[in-house]
């Protein structure tokens, strides 16, 4: 299921998840969990770290996360489990990267201009032996010296995890280990993909999903439109559904169907409220909503009150099957946190990523076979998965339902654009009146739980959307027959 040319860190994660899933399916997890580190790291020779003992300890902590438990720290102490926190630091895996961000390299020419010296407002730069030197006790990491140097001789060595975090939630402790500030973290998962040692990882609920399947609970799977291409080129939604049923789910739905529903509801909401509100933002990206909640709280009233597509389709299933469990499958780690929110608990029981699904399918030796099936959703609903797709769907829903939208959009592609737009809105300088916020670059197709590159996923998604047999959003919604469902958060 997983390609052989993927990074070692991702391979190890997959192996851990697969072993945990296999033991859970066989009912032997408690007896066999302690053997997993020895199965994945056999013999006495280290492959990646200083010794096999450290490698196996890291596997033990990964097994804990795969079982839905928080990892122990390097002193063996358990970190208190916070249901709203999804991403954790595996301290044993953290290499304590260099903490001095700016350092002078061999490129320094000892030039006459000494622009670095002039640029530093803290007196941290000195010249000795025709070379610039940085006094790290005085340096405030403003970066002015690096920008001023005409030879690019001052390197920015910010730790990958810290650089990747769009909200400044990562710092270092006294032992130079990474620390996540949960009051700032938006669970976007960017750090999990950027740490080259795999020290940042998300917690899993695959064991809970498997247990519910085995206990004859009615369990439904809903999968995000960004699944396009994740399990092979030209794999249809029908083939995905068939594989999920063979895995043990009782039924499946496309989340894109919920996206069609959300597009209509949000079009009406925007038309009714945007003049009074001044501006509004989308609400489908949980990391974006968390960014507003934790870093721009005064803007919360401007966030759309419409639920995300995940919650919309989850509520529909719960209305039709009240005793069922609903599992969202997607590329997003922040969705795990969203499922714990008050407005989502009635709709979604578990969230797993494409990575976790691949591991579960490998554990059961399930291959995806071609199967044609009627589409659930329109191409617009499937387009929610990429940057700009939400706005396009909302506009099309408005057109189909004769709704007048007087909006000037700001389509934010990635965390930095989201942060800048919210900063402008926070200071009353936003020129646009509708923010589409997507924290992952390129949208959900760039999520941390994907198996495929963004370029390949986008190609498959566009093809999938174009070939959908349902061309209009309203035609898609005609399939939603049954109980009325509230789409407000």
C-alpha cells in the first residue's frame, strides 16, 4: 500500500501503525505491543540513531501514540493527555538541533562595508580577524544582519520544527528538546512533516475504530475528496468504497456530498450577514478556525457559523442511523481536534488520516479493486479539497439558488497568507470582505496525513471533479433524502 521510495521516517510510522492495527484486529494488542520494537528494529546494530536501545525506545513511544496514548518524556514520565491536543513531541526522537539561529559561515569575506555590523541594533556583531562574529548572548534573532550581508554569509539555522510552525507554538527546553505550547498550537501538523527525525507526531485512534468494528457496532466511513490518487492512479470513489467495506465498515459516504450541502448553506449565510458583519471567513479548515480562536479571538464573530463538510455529512448519517459510529478519513490532523469540539461531537466519533487508513488496509492485506459506482457529490464539492475551491463552490451554489453575493474574496493559500489576512482584518485594514482560509499549502491536498505529492494529488482531484457525473450542487443534494439536519455550529 505504501510506496517504497518514501522517507524513512514515514516508513517507520507506517510500520508501527500497521503492526498495532494487525494486533488489534487479531485481539492480541495488549499481549503483543511490547514485541513491536524488536520486530521493527531487529538485531543489535543501530540503523539511524546512536544505538538500537534508543531506536526501540522511540518505537515504544510511537506505539503509545498509535494506541491513542500520550508519549512518555525522556525521563520516563507520562505527559498528561489533553483531548484537544493532537500533535506531541517524542522527546527521545528529538535531536536537540542547534539553538543559535544565526551563525556566520565561511562565506564571510571580511568586507569593508560591514553592513552586518551596522544592521545589528543590539551590538551582537563584532569584527575580529577580518571576520564577523555573533555574540549569541546579545543576539535577539531579528535577522537584520543576515538580510544585510551582501554575500549571504550569515546562515539562518532555525530548527525545522520551529520554522514550520505558523503560530510560534514551538520552543526549546533546557535540554534543547522541542516543546509545544498547547495554548498556541493549532494542530496543523506542519511540524510533523518538517522534522527530519520524526520527533513530532500525531496521536491515533485506529485501535478504537477497530474495536468498534469487531464489536459489531454500526460503523460508517466518510472520506475526504483529497483521497483522489492517494491509493493509486485512476482509483475511483467506487473502488475506495468497496475497499472500506471489505475492511469492516458498514457503509461509506463522500465528504464532498457534505461540501455541496455546506456550500449552499454558507452562500445563504454570507448573503444574509456579510453587510452587517463587514467581512466573513470560511469555517471548513479547523486549523484556520483554531488560528482565529487562539491568536485573533476578537475576529471569532466573523467566522462562518456553518459546520464543516465533515460535520455536515456526519450529522446526516447520525440522523439516519442514530446508534452508528462515524469515522472521518482525510489528510488532516486538525480534524482530530475539531471532532472534539462541542458542535462536532454529535457527528464524528473518530478521525483517521490516509496514512492510518493505509496501515489498517495493509494489516488486513486489502487491495483496492476497480469498481464503478454512482457519484455522491458534484465536482464543486470535491473541489473543496484545494485552495480556492470553497469560494468557487459557494459562488456556484449561490448562482444555482439565485442568491446574490456581494463579496470580494481573499483566497488564503497556506498558513502565512491566512495569518497575514487575519492580521489585516484584526487592525481594520482588510480590503476584501470574504476570507477563504486554508492553512495547508494548496489546501487539503497538501495536508500532513497524505500519501501522495501535492502535484499528483491535484492532477487526480481535478480529473475526479471533472469526471463527476453530477454537474450541479443541487442535483447532488437531491440524494440527501431523510431527516432534516441542522448545519449550524
